């Protein structure tokens, strides 16, 4: 193996790596046209660890020969380079891993709590293109689903910064061909006993390799060995410390080495190099590097410590610095040259968490309080603006808007929505972390507004773990503001998030009911105090309670709640809300077997949606009407409705919904005895489900197989 560079840092990772446990994969080639992969750049000036890589190769070869998963844990003190070692090994073997690759940074989130592996799974499944409606709600079921989805073919998973075995376990993939690489400062004995993980210590550099790395990074001539010794010893064998000092010397020139060596040699200035712990060595090297930066660049470094996460893009850094793009790029280039951050594609960057923590400590000590507050305000408002402008683009729903912010956003055409969602996904870690930052810094109105702005993104993407966590913070902030409507909206959104996830293991039904009823109490002040916001919130909450009853099989109670929700809208012009409530009422009436009442309600909803141009929900109303007509035995009317809905859904709805419509129409054709039409619809549904990477492709295939065998399918949906 060649030599390599033991630097720390997350690297540049775009897209993903996957994990699972026992798995029964439903894997269809049409569903994996785009394979999610990490982008792992080569690490420059890598030295040492040839022996480590040889051990990793031996373990990998042995696991492959036994046809079992490869699972390795690289562990060492902070800054020793475990992350860089994984990056380097993956780069060396980049031609050997053609399949799925996923990456997650664990550790603690911005609020200090361990990163929730369920949130990681939700994000990975989004990256893999698994439709939200296919994913189970319960955490254990979600992990099992992930194992199943990744049980076939090669899979590489890189889990960086694990704190506990419990954090890692749900993320292990199901394929026997999988390679799982974990880094941690702990040896995580639970992983060894439960999952047969090989533990590989990453040791600090010896003086010889530290000197080699310092010479390379610092571009130092060979005649400087004596002066280098003090620097090498002060770095304590921590590769990141060596690289930072080397970058410092590369910027100042080799002549700076002599003065630096004198500072280490002098008891008054060398930070007692021989006795320092690893963390102290790194801190000392960071202090040295930052102390010799230009004043404005040093201030830029400190300010980066205020960001809610150790990465960002040009937009948020411009706001942080209150600078133009050119000045911001210059500062980032200078900090990259000093090895204090790693610049990535598209004006984005990442920092080692250790470096980010160092910057945070210095901004608290060295930046004036008012300057810190102004910078924090700019950062939080940047994220709020990103969330609220995207929310306005993604949905026309009503939002509580005491500042009039949403009136300033023009909603772009629906064709822009996917690009908007992708942009939010790229910033999602910062957006969720900004909720904690806003709340912890006393910007409570911005915290709940940020939560409200993430509604459509989270609802459509199924980001339940992060969503519910953020909303709990948003609710606490709304309570701090004393704004009763904001409190009601946060209770409502929390209740709806639990309702949408609806996990029995997480007791979501009870949580949804508790929060929705709390919202209802707040939305019903004495009549003279009632505003449009109160009426709209009351109606939304009653709708949520009705949906909760419907999910729990209590359709009669749901009908009553939907009627109450309609009544609550009497003082308000809200055609979309009325149409949705009429649609939900029709669904509940179908569940009660009141098919004529259901048909009238669903056709009324269809007319209302058509009146204000909501073609997608018009198609959904027709689809539900067809289901009701099928249940009532009117198969011809069911087909007529589906024929009418199909071209609308094809243009205005997602392929997943179109597939469901075709699947149902195939079933009705089959029940009518039209075998060829049934096979045609089921085949089209299968192709659409495959294109969406949906496990429901198996339902279409089962119908096609049974149809070919001549067996009945009339009882299947």
C-alpha cells in the first residue's frame, strides 16, 4: 500500500451509503437507475497507516471469502485521523465498490443530544428514492425495511463519529456483500459482541511520520530537521495538528520555522509541549495557526463557530460575515489554505467538529457580545428566509403570518417544486439545527416560524424524527413568546406530525390526540377575541382530529368532526379548506358503507377542486369516488371515474399515485372479466412503481402472476 495523510474531517460526501440487518430485499433493476454514491476525494500528503490498511484488506478479503458482511470500527483519540483513514481506504478501493454508498455523521446534534439513527434512516431512504408511503412508521420496522431494501448487491456504509452501539445498530445493511466502516473515539464493545465488528485502533503518528507529514505539508527543505523536532513533539502525533502547523508554515515560508521552533523551545511560549494531552496539542496548534492569520481572516474563522453545524454554503457564510460573495470566497480560500476547513464543490465547505468547537470557544472569548448577537441574528434569519420562501413555493396552505412575510413571496410554477425540495434537502441539516440555535439564543419567534416553514418539506419527505424534534423546540419557543395562535399552530403541527407518522411503538396516536386537543383549546378563545387565524386553526385541528379518528377505524366520529371543521370556516373565505374537508367526509362515509352520501360528497369535492384549479386533488377525489363505486358494486362507474382521473393524475400528480390508480383500474377490469385490460393496467402500474423504486411493484407482479394463472383477485386492493 502507498503512503497516505492522516487528516481529520468529514470529507466531501454527496448522496449516500446504506446499511441494514437481516434482510429480504425486494430489489428491481428498473428502480435503481441512479445509484447513490459518496464522493470520496483523495487525501493529500497521507503518511503512515500502511499496516492498518493491510489489516483492513485482510479482514475484507476474509469476509468476502466467507460471504459475510465486512464490518470494521476504526477508533482513536480525537484528531488522530480515523475519518481520514476511512476516506483514504475507500479512495484506494474506489474501483471495487460499484454499488450503493451511504454516509452519516453521528455524534451529537446541535442541541447536544445523540444523533437519532431513525432520522439518518429516513434521510437515507429519501436518497435511495424510496417513496414515503412505502416506509414503515415504527423505528424497528423502518430499520428492518432498510435491511430488506439493502439485502441484495454490494453496499458501502460509512458511519462517522458513533457514540454508542445503539446508534449504529439500526444502520447496518442487510447485504452479505456490504462493507460497513465506523469511526468512534470509543471501542463500542456492544458492536463487537452483537455484530462481529472488527476493532482497529488508529494510533498517533510516531516522530518520524509526523516529521514526514510536516515536511510535505509545510514544503520544508531537508536542512531544517533540528528546528522541526520541537514542532513535531508539540503536535503529540496528532495528524490534524501537524497539518495545521504545516499549512501555517507553507503560508509564511520556511524561514518562519526557526522562529516557531524558538517559541516551542522557550518554556514561556511552548505550551509545555512534552506534557500536553492530545486535545491540548491540537488546541495549541489551532491557537498558533489562528493567531498568525490576517485580522479579518481570523475574525472570519471565529464567526464560523457561530454556525449551527460545522458546514455550510456561500449563502449562509455571506450572511454570517455580512460581506459580499467575493470577500466571503477570499476568506474561505484563506482558511482552506490554513487547513482550518475543507472547501467542497459548489461554494460549500466543511470543518472538523474539533476545529468548529475551537472556533466557537474563540468567538465567545474574542468577539464583542453585540457583534456575536448581530451575526447570530443574520444566520438565523437566513435559515428562516430559506424555509419560508421554499414553503411558499411548495404549498398554498394558510400559514400564521403576523409579520406578513409570506405575502412577499411569489409562488413559482409547480415545475419548480422538485428543485426547491432538492435545495432544501441540501440545507436540511442546517435548517433543523437552526431551530435549536434560534431557541437557545432567545430568538423564539424565529424558532417557531422556522418550524412552520419546514411543514411541507417534512410532510412530503417523511422526515418525521427531525420534524417532531424541531416542533417540540418550536412549541417551547412559542410558549416563551406568549403568542396564543403561535402556540396553537405548534401544537397542531406537532399533532399532525405524529398523526402522519402514526407509529404504535412511538405511541403516536396518543401524542397526536394530546397535541391536537391542546391546539383546539387555544384556538377557541372567547368570541370577541377570535380572529381569522383562530377560525382557520380551529378548522385545521378539527380536521386533524377527524383524520385521527378515521385512522383508528372510528368513521362515525370522523364524519362529525369534519362537519364541525366545516362550520368553523363559516366566517372565513377558504375554498381549498372546504373542498378538502368535503373530500375527507366522503372518505369517512365510504368507510361507513353510506355509499350514496359518500358519492355525493366526493363529487361535490371534485367540483370544488376543479373550480379553483386544483387538478391534483380533483384526480384524488375521482380516485376515491371510484373506490366507493367499486365498494357499492357499480363497477362501470368506477372505471368511468378512473378513466377521467388518469390523464389528470398523469399530468398533475406523482408517478406513485398514478400507479395506484392503474392498479385499482386493473382490479376493477379483472372483476368485470376484462382480462386483457386488467393485464395492461397492472403492467403499466408495475413499470411506474419500479421507476419510483417502490416495493409495491410486488403487488402488481403478484396480480400479473395470478392473472396469468387464472386465479381470482377480486378481494385484493
